[in-house]
C-alpha cells in the first residue's frame, strides 16, 4: 500500500491516490477516507472498491501541507495506512493517525 502523489505544474496542487488493500479492508463492503481534508466527516469521501478487493480514492490536495487521515470501514472500525509518510498520536483516543506530507 502506498499513497501515490502527482504534483501539478500549473497550480500548487497534488493529486493523491489513497489505497487500502484487501488484506486491510477485510470483509468491508464500504470504506471511507476520513481526515483533516474533509473535517473528519466519516462519510464525506467514500472509496471505490476495485475487483481485487482494494479500495481506492483520489483527492486534489494543496501542495506544501500535511494532512492526518485514517480509513473507516462500514463496520465502524478504523485502519491506518501502512505506508503513510508519518504517524501522529491522538492521546485522548489512544490511537495514531496516518499522515501524508505534500
């Protein structure tokens, strides 16, 4: 799993492709990409399920910034990105968020 980043030459934007592999998605029928970029709205960014069971979403994000995020499965469980640029602890919840740096 990795976050693919494509920087646009015409404006300060990075096209980021997020993927949650089938091993991490388990038997989820829906997965959502949740993070700073959508005010942690649990259903704002549904991911598309591919034939191999991987879930995928693409966002245009401002270059030069960092964003904390996680994946939420429809059973209510959360998953971090195994290849995130960094992890950010959330002490009040006892978890870490994944971080993408652009």
